[in-house]
């Protein structure tokens, strides 16, 4: 939100199971926004709007004559629709502005217009301008941004850059991805120079999202106990927080698997913690969450983690690629360096990698 106060765009990077959905919902909460953004633009309205690519309608394949135009239109339609829902019933607009916005929203969706796909950008601009002229600051938060890069043409993202340049002090974007944007663009075979005008918006504002801190992790466990009508002693809670590393998805799945470990007491938890972690890691729900983390990583990250999972890792510390991969895994909080000791975090993820040493992890 410091970036937002400066009207900057921001790239959030977090591995699977990190609690992305919870964070985005938190960022879109009006109470959170009113607290952190109260000093924005002299008290002018502020809104952060989630754009979920799973809500895109069916898209034509690339062989369709107007494929690019229709795919771009689908992106504008989704953003316009979420803009509509975010401000409805338009209490902050005059009656005339509310009517103009509604008419523009309807026009964007009018399939009877033979030029509807080509006019999508213009209608979206017109709708957005109504809120811009009253001083509203808007952040579009792109959830699962990898999917948007897969589904929508590069031209769509370049137009978003153009719209942002027109409204620099009031409009910005947030992307949430499991890997840094350059890695995803390379993986999807998108020409980096073609999309660079859009991605350079995020070059100076990359934030790695780690697991919950102690307070939030403990609050989540307390909430799980309340909702599931279970009560665990403090030593079991401490074990759970340590084993799952306070990752939201891992905490949830490990909590539900905890009762399958048999009768726990303080001595068992203290003396057999590694065995208990191993037993957790082979539980189906926990294994799926670990796999979610694993699949969000690159091949280079996989190779380095597998090596560190061995009793005697064979690492070339002078190799530049290895150094960069190591640094990225540290930022993702999956590798931890304490003195001369390097460990894979969280413990249940380490056990998962050890249990699955092959390429089929």
C-alpha cells in the first residue's frame, strides 16, 4: 500500500499455498483500505478491485478471424464488469454520470454492434474516465496473472499501459504470480521486448510474499480449532506451526491430518518431531499442498532443492545461475541460511522432497 499511495504498480510473488486469496481479499477490504489509504489524494475515493481470470468467458482459438480483438474485448469486459460491481449502486456519482457509466457498460457488451470487439477499449476508457475525473484512485489487482498472460494477447497489456500513462496519478496495477514476471514470460514464450512497456511498470516494485507471521499463523490455527470444534494443547499447536511453516494451505491441510497421527503428548512431539513431519508429508491433503508449492517453482529451483535435500549436496557456489536461484528461493522463504547451515523450509515440504527424489515430484 506504500506503493499504492505513490500511485505505483506492484508485483507480488508468492509460491502456492502461501495464502494468496486471503491476502487479496484483505487488500480489497474497504476497512483495510480506509485505514491504510486515508491520506491518499486529500481524502479522495480509493478502490482496489480484484480481477480474476477464471471469470473470463469462453475465448476463440487463435485461428478465428478476429481472435485478438475478441480476446482483448474479453479482458476489457471483465475489468469493466468488476468496475461496475465495485462502485454499484454508484452513490459517489451524480445521476448524470451514473447514467452515462451504465449506458457505456451496456454498449461495451452489445454484441449487435459489428464493431463491438474493436470498440471494447474505447468503452472501457470512457467508463473509467467517469471515475478518474472525480479524483478516484483505482488499483486493478490481477489474481492468477499467469492465466491472464496465457489467455490474453500482448496487445491487451500494452493498452493497459497506455491507459495507465493517461491516468498516472490515479490508476495502477497489482499482479500476483507464483514466479517473477520475467520467468513466466520466458516460460510462455512471450517475446519480452514486445510486452516490456507493460512489465516495466513493476520493475521497481517487486514484493515477495512469505508465510504468515507468528501472530497470524496462531490466529489461523485458533480459528481452525473453533470452526472444527477441536482443541489441541499448546505443544501440538507449536508443532503444527513449525512443521507447516505457517503457510496457509499447509496449515489447513496439516491441521486436518493432525488427528491421524495418533495420541500426541509433549514428549512424543519433542522426541519424534521428524518422524511426525514425515507422517504428515505422506498424508494426501498435505502432499497436494506441497505439490502446489513444487509446481509453482522453476526447473532450476527444483534441481537446487533436490540437491539440498541430499545428505551431501553437490553445489557449485561460484556458478552465477546457482547463486541467482539460491537468492530467489531465499526470497520465497523456501531456503534458509543460518550460519553455515542451509535448510529447506518448511519442514513438511523438506520431507515431501525427500520422499519424492525423482522427476515425478
